[in-house]
C-alpha cells in the first residue's frame, strides 16, 4: 500500500464535476483506492462516498492505493487533486 498527502486545489466554482472526474480516474485502476480527509476514509471509486467527503479548497487529504498499479493510481489522483479545474 502506498499513500501521499496533498493539498486540494479546486476551482472556486467547483461543484460535483471535479468529484465525478476523480471517481472516473480512480475507477481506471485495478488497485483499491481511498481518499482520507480528517477521520473519513472513503472508497475513491464511489461517487456517493466521494460526494459525502466534502472536498474543499486547501483541505489536506491523503490518497491511498493498494494493488498492482498502486503507484500510478496515487500519483495520478494526487496530481489531479492538486490541480483540479
């Protein structure tokens, strides 16, 4: 299992779209992928779970992945969270 902590950078008018894109990106990987914010650790492939996480500008989150392509999954999702448009 690998992980990386990043600061979320969402566009000021971001609503559901960045979360939907994040879920699509996570779903491309075979690994189990989770996003943790505070004490909530959510399956990044679950749109309802991710919407409940309530990602906000400048929040610190940790991206976790466990599986065959875990390195790529964490790198891709961490990069997206830092530059979501």
